DNA sequence: AGTTTTCTTGACCCCAGGGTCAACTTATTC
DNA sequence: GAATAAGTTGACCCTGGGGTCAAGAAAACT
């Protein structure tokens, strides 16, 4: 590979990392090329497909962060606490990084690598859930599939509120957690509900401009 | 208005009602015209904007159904039961009719009429919630905004699962309801979780092809 | 039946995104 | 310092959505 090609690839990786993180895995490839200061033809030359770029730029990072979250969740003494930590942490990752959100929601344009991560995430989730259920802390009919589905909707919610009330998703997570807990404790919510003017924006984004 | 124009308007209304109901308020206008057997120019002639068409075709129906749900919810003896009924019923409406789902999620392209419905829905929701809270059946820090946000995500979830497991959203609703209830009762779920092969499809739709 | 008015049509324009490729430029090699 | 291989570019095509409008068709009026 020629030296300038190497440099361009690096610039593209950097631009892609930025944009994926800012706006998710669906950003126009032409825009990535633009930010990298390179023709979009070059992008297609060096990476061929969006998936390849994703694999190189996002997959590793996302896998690491999700892996850490799972590991830490399993290290809790009380399985129930670990369970709650895991859900909150993953949702937080989704909220702060649209790229991770898209990875968790799986199957973008079917990058091999992403599907693998998705599988790992589901396995980890299942392990964490079952551990908490064995400890009697979580209702026994909640499954990994349920959690993934929740992550899927949380990704959309978190993105919709990102510019308006970046923590709004926490309330929904809290409601879910008390719903899943076998102890009836309803801890006070740490975040205020949305004000009516914020609702306009958020609902618009939730249903509108993806 | 000329007789043929009248007929065409009727055909367009019919086609629009069908397509909105099948695929939500964002269906291409050209497709509505096609189904009506009419040029898309005619559609623009007779209705001008998508919003006008929505107002004529969808708004009334949606308002009626949502209104009925709210009314019935308030007619329950036990406020908590009414509350649960309302949430389940609205989610069901969203699941069976993408048009209603879009109405509840508010602000499509800002049809006057839709915003009004959205406001009414929020008011109704608030009333139902407060009644249940007064009866001590629902946690006191849950708000109408929280519920609308939940409806917003449910709309997306219901659409994602529609072709794969049309009742899958019920599990999430059940988790929410037990989380909101002040009684720790966890009733058994009426719907099975998704099987792994179904997850692929659903997660794809949730994040992908809207 | 002829005239006028209203309506319909489909070709046309716009934009944004994905993707390709011949012609050009630049690094590397000898 | 050529010759050659490797890489880059941007004009170009395609798709699918929104939207307009001159010309032609059809209803309504007299």
C-alpha cells in the first residue's frame, strides 16, 4: 500500500470514528469523505463498503465497552445490583454514543463483526439476568430477548432526547427496573420529567427525523 | 367542485386511509395516488399537502378511538385498573394501526389537527394517571410526559414486531405496569418472549428500515 | 352543439444518498 | 530522471422522495 493511501485511510478512519460517534452508523459515506478532506471515491477505494469501515473503526471499541460493562456487572456481590448496573450502564453507553447504540441494536447493514458483538451482548445479558434470577432479585420470566428489545427502544429514545434532555431516558430505565425487581421498593427518580415544550421536540425526533 | 373531482377526492381518501393504516403517515404521496388510480398531480391539486389529507382521513378516527379509550379508562371503579386498561388499550391501538401510532407520537409534519389530538391525549393521560395516583394505585412521580414518551417508543416497537410477533410489545407493557404499580404483584406474562430467529428481524426493523 | 371553465395528466425539476469509472496525479522503483 | 505501478478525483449514473405546471381532456353552462 502506498504511503498516501495509508494516510488517507487514517484520515478516513478518524473522520468516520467522529461521525459515527456523533450521528450513528448511518451517516452518509460522502460526508465522512468530506470531513476527511478526501474524495468519496477514495473511501470506496480503500474500504469498499460501509460495513468494512464500521468493523475497523467502531466494532472494537464497542465490544470493549460492552464487555467491560458485562464483566463489571458480574463482579457485584449482589446479583440484583449487578443486573441494575448493567442495564443502566448499557443505556448510558447508548445515550452517549450513537455508534454503540446502533451496535447494540444489531444488524446495521449486517457487518459480520457487529453481529458477533450483538450475539456476545445477548449472551452476557442472559448470564447477568439468570444470575440475578437465581438470587431471587429479578422476576423469573424476564429474558435476554426482553432486555435486548428494551435496549433497542432505549437507543431510539436516547437519541431523540439527546439534544433536549440528555438524561430523560433514565426515568424509563428506573420504571423498568422497579418493574423487574422482586422487592417492591420504588426509589425516588433522579431526573425530572420533560417539560411540555421539550415534549414537542422529543416526540418529533422520536417519530420523525432519524 | 366538478363531479369527477369529487370522485377522485373520494378515491384518494379511500386509498390514503388504507395506506396510512397499513404503513403509517409517512407513506409516499405518489403511492397513495397510484393506489387511487389517479395521477399524483391530482392529489396535490385536491389536497395540496399531506397534512390536509391526514386531517381529513385519519384525524377524526384516531381522535375517536383515543377518546373512547380515555373515557372507558375513567369509567372503571378502581382507578388503578382504569390506568392499566388505558395504557394497554392505547398500545394496542398503536400496534394494530400505524396511523394511530403516528398520531399519538405527535407532530408528523405538523398537521394542526394532529397536534390538537396529541394535546387531548396528553390531557387525558394526565387525568387518568392522577386519578390512579390519588387512589394510591400508581407511583406518585409518574407523569403524563413519561407516558407519552412510553407511547412514543411503543409505537416504534409495535411496528418493528408487527410482522414477526404482533403481540411482543405486551411484555414490555406488562413490565412497565408492574413497575408503576404500588402493589408488588407480578402477574404472569401472557405472551412468550421472542425466539432468537425472530430477534434478527425485529431488531433490524427497530433500528433499520422505518 | 359550442363555449367556457375546471380538472387531470405526466413530463419535468429538485434534492440526497449510494455507487462506478475513465482520466489524471503521484509515489515508488530501476 | 524516466518508467511504471498505485491511488485519487469528480463527473456521472441510479434510486426514490417531494413538488410544479403547460398542455390536453372533460364536465358544465348557454
